[in-house]
C-alpha cells in the first residue's frame, strides 16, 4: 500500500453559526476546543441546524483526498459499534479507503467534531473524542504499517498513556513517517514531545507558520527556515496568503496561493494540502510539483462546505 493514515476517527458535524454563538459559548474563533463532558457537548449541539455529517478526522480527510487522487490508501482509527461508527466505516469504504479496524461496543461513543462555520468562512471546532481518544497499541495493525510505503500521523492523536504507545508502535514499525502538527493548542500542550518527534522521529512534518513558530519559539520566519535546514528533514509549512514552503536540507522551495478564489469554508484546507503534497511525494514528483498539487487541492476544498471533495 502506498500510504496508511493513523488518526482520530471522528464524525464531522458541520453547522453554520454567527459570531454571537461563538462568543456566547466562550469559544475561541478558528481554534479547536476539546470537550470531556458528553452532556456539555450534546447541549452545544441542541438547536443547531446540521448542514451535513462526514466521516472525518484530520488524517482521515487527507487519506480520502489521496484515495480520490488514485493512490492506494488505508486508515486506522478507533470507533465504537454504534450508529456513528457504522456511518464512519461506510463513509471510508465509499471512498475506496481500506479500513484496518474491527469495531466493537465501547464504553464511549464514536468521536464527534462539531464544526462551526461563521460568515467569514472561519471554522471553530468543538471535539468530543469519545472512543477515538482511547486508541491503544492493540488497535494498531503492525502488518498494515510494515506493508505501507509511508504512514501519516496527526498531532491531535498524540496524548500521554495509551495513545502515545499506539503512536510509538506505529513509528517503530514504519518505513517512513509523516505527521501534521495539527493545531496550535496541540503544539503548546505537547511542545517538548512534538519537538523531539520533529527532530528525531519524523521524515516529513506538515505545519502552518503559527504552529512551527510556536514549537521552536522562533522570533521570525528566517529562524524557522534555519531550524528546518539544520534538522535535515522534509518540512512543509503553509503560510496563509503567503503560500507554502518546503525545506529539505539546504533546498528551499516556495509556492504561491491560487488567486481570486470564492472562499466558503476553510475546513480541511490543511488536510487537503497534505493530501496533494503526499500524492506528489509518493509518485516521485518534484518538490515544486508537490507544493502545487497541495495548493490545488486546498484551493478546491475551501470553495465548498466541508473537508471532502
């Protein structure tokens, strides 16, 4: 298999809201908030009009994008044997993604992410991880990992205890490891661990400018470039309207954004950028072409609602 994603198996529930809803519920716009109380999370969902539901999770979105580009792709993520779990599995199978997980009835339900889209197209995420956050090393199929050219992990998945063991098992059995730092809150919560991963364990790191700047406590982007050159791994950094840059040793390749897009929803922009880049990478395209494919995929997804093309 070309690529295997390992991440949080989460059903995305997409709703349109106005800014007052974000303020009223003490949410920070454009970030992801984790909910640990199922009742509190369900309360937030009350009275909201659901636009659509999708088998999501950051890496799952990327893996579906890679499958849509014609590459053989698989996914590992923990779900429960419930209605959302059934629809999650079906959603991946419809996209020709091989799902390496046998669900059973868990104490916690299948994970859910409420994606609140405001009129300015920004998305604010409220996540109840449910059983997705309880992934352990038994859930990780080492045979599938060994048979994959590359595995793709997400920072959202990393946590102390069982998820860390699952992460370590995946990395130790992999031929090549790529990871997305996922979110600024993730980076700040796990800074020493993520820094160790980026420097010593990962072959490819995806981050936005904010995340990587915080991770290495850089004062400017030149420091980010210098850090990336020194570690001598492939670093791909998205920079919003400044485009994207890939750094591999002394090679620095930049790419512009696509202009005049009708942006509707930024959900999945980073996930689909990674899909496009990794598609190029596993098909041995040049770094410039990989960046171009990433930009093309992210440009498509932000002109529609949701994280799937």
